[in-house]
């Protein structure tokens, strides 16, 4: 199980994410910055729900909150579309 | 041309909303990243009890031509990469659209369940198999094993079989932080008892009734190891796929017997030869654009996960931003359509600056959503109604605390 890939875009195995969480990462963003999980072409559409399951506490239920860890662009984009004149 | 409304997503929710809004004279543009209208409707093909065949592709065609006749503009193969209040919608072709109202009808994505070997070519999500098979007309494999038992994978197993694929069986995923209840035979027997009115095989119906009559862990104990056949496909609730193997592509899967609780019995394994594995982990609302816009979220497992906070009229807290369809919670296509109509009426009320005049129509549309939900033959989450109620309570609480400030 430990060698199993979790973030397919960046090829990050389960053991790397577990280690990061053990060392204190508590949010999607922290895991992302430490391991690159969720920074690939799909921007976490596949691995985000998985990494959430590995975090110390899932989002508390029945509360309203600002969700973190989403960045534009949410789809792969040519730089020319981003920096248009 | 100035848009009144931009709809992101041309699935059943987006298409129904477009028709409704355009019928009130609104200028509507619909954007979708795929080449075709219909969203997830396009793969849907199954028999409904007492109602006959549900052919999603035909419904999509009908909705699309209705919308086109009403003057709705469609942009296909355009990815929305961000939205900015209030409101600019940015597309991947150098183009920005502007409108006072945006409807997010972006649907759902599949929740993966990783198991060792899941990155080998030939392993796919069950929804990908559905699209390959029913839309692209390509069989995903000759001999297919399905991992994960739920209403979606049962439906797709049947569709694959209709396409001439040999579906060799359906098994559970192994226990892990990712599979949760989906690895527990007791959970499945309880779920099957809720679906037993849909169950095609008398034995499955019996299993369902058994689970209703006796405690589920007893029913799970009596569940035969080699499975119960449903449309000739062994439904093996006492076996889990612990590893997928193959050099360049899928060659075989290692199955292990599991206890009543779903724990792996390592000494009781077998290997099964297949060229394709479909994994079903359920759906979650695709709400990334709402997150970028700064919408507050709530986490309601009854609705499928993290969802933008919204009212029963489908407005969000951000002025002019609305949601409809699976982004509000995982339900079937008919509910998505009714929600699309409702969201459009809310938007028309805002556009005409006359919510009062629209109120009776909005109320009627809300009742319709409820009715369609009650009559739905497919329900992805048994507690959907509870989830909807919680959402409404959180919405009201938030409004109250905001007005107090
Ligand atoms: C694989 C699968 C199978 C299903 N099978 C059934 C079934 O058999 N029966 C049933 O009743 N329900 C089924 N469902 C549930 C299904 O989601 C609903 O039936 C219904 O299609 C939801 O409608 P929707 O309009 O909310 O979303 P969808 O139909 O998913 O449409 C959303 C659309 O938004 C587009 N989109 C999303 N993000 C962007 C973006 N950033 N830019 C541009 N376009 C975007 C997508 O391309 C898509 O076309 C299934 C769902 C899935 C995922």
C-alpha cells in the first residue's frame, strides 16, 4: 500500500503524504507545498479527496467555512491565454 | 451582445436552466468544456421500474434543440478556468464573458479509490468506462472486473454487458482510509435492502429482505462466498480486490476473502484474469469555481461532500451567483433538470428586479424539485433529504448572523 501512487499527475506515493502529515501538515495547502500533490495538470481533481482523508481531521460537519487550496486556473491553460494584451 | 446569464455546464441542470431563462427573454450563453451538450446524461442508459428505458442521449438532444430554438448561445470545447465577481467568466481561448448572473452547473467528479496497481493502463473509473462504451462506442475491455458496489457501478455493469463485455464480477475495495464503508459487506447489505425494489434477481431481493429482517452482520455471514448472481454477474460482497497486476497493462487481479466486517483474510486469495478493471468510489460535487469566487462552503456527506452554501432557491451568498444540479448534492438527472428550472426562475426574479412577482412560480418549482426527488428511482445517498434540510438550516443561520452584524 505504502508505495501506491496517490497524486497521479506528480507521481506522489502514499508514504510521502503520510510522512508529511506525521510531520505536522494539517491542510491541503501544506501537503501541496511540501510534496507537490495536487499541483499537476488536473489540479487535484483526482487526489484532493484522497489527501483530505489523510489529514488529521476532516472538515467539521455542520459549519460554514471558507475552503482553501484552490488556485486559478482550474484547467490547464496556455500562457498566451493568461497574459493577453 | 450583452449577456443576462452565463451558465457553466451543459448537463441536464444547465440545459434546463437555459431553456427556462431564455423563455423569459433572457440572453443566455452556455459554456461547456466537452464537444457535446448533455453532460453526464450522454452515458446514461438503463431501465426504470414501470417507466421503461431512460436514454440520456435522446433527452440531451431534445433539451439542446429546445434551447437553440429559444436563441441560447452555446460555446463548446471551452474550459472555464476562473470566474471573477461580479461577473467575468474566463475561457481558455483568450475570451472573457461578462454578465450580471452566473449559474454554476458543473456537475460532479468521481471519487477515486486507489488500490495497489491502480495506475496500470486498463484500470479506470467506472464513469470512464460508461463514457467509452455508451458515448464513444468502444468496449473498455473484453473481461472486466468492477471494484466497488453502488447504484452507479451496478447500472454501468449492466450497460457494459449490453455492449458485449464479459463482466466477470463485482467485488469490494480493500479496507483503507479511502474506501471507508465501501469495503464493509454489512454496509452493502443494508444499502441493497434499500434498493431491493430495483433488484432484478430474486436472490438479490432475498438478500435485501434478509438484511431487513435480521441484523446486517448476520446477513453478511450468510452471504455466499462465490457471490450471488445478478444478471449473471457474480456480486461478491465477501471478496476484495487487494492488488491489480500486469506488466504493460492489466493482466490479473488478486482477490482475497474478507470477514463480515471487511477485513482481509490474507491466506484466502485467488487470482482472476481480466484486461480491464473499473473502480467505483462514488461522486463528489465539482465546485472548484465556487471556491475561487470565494463562496462559503459546508461539508455534508449526505449530499456527497463539500458544497457551496446555498438557499432552497439555489442562490449562493454572492450576489448573482447561483448553483444547480450535482454541484448542490449528488442526485439523478431528473432532479438536476428540476433544479435547473428553479435556478432560472430565481435568476429571472433578480433580473426583472421583481422577486415578488416570481415568488409563486419559484415556490412551484421548489415543490417540483421535492416531488421529483421523492419519485426518483435512483438515489445516490439514502439521506439526501436530511442533507437538504441541514443545508437550509445552515443557510438561514448564516443569513441571521450576517444581519445581526
Ligand atoms: C459517471 C457518472 C454516471 C452517472 N450515471 C447516472 C445515471 O445513470 N442516472 C442518473 O440519474 N444519474 C447519473 N449520474 C449523476 C449525474 O451526475 C446526474 O444525472 C446529472 O447528469 C447531473 O447533472 P448536472 O447538470 O448537474 O451535471 P453534469 O451532467 O455532470 O454536467 C456538468 C457539465 O459541466 C461541464 N463543466 C464542468 N466544469 C467545467 C468548466 N470548468 N468549464 C467548462 N465546462 C465545465 C462538464 O463538461 C459537464 O458537461 C452519473 C454521474 C456520473 C459522474
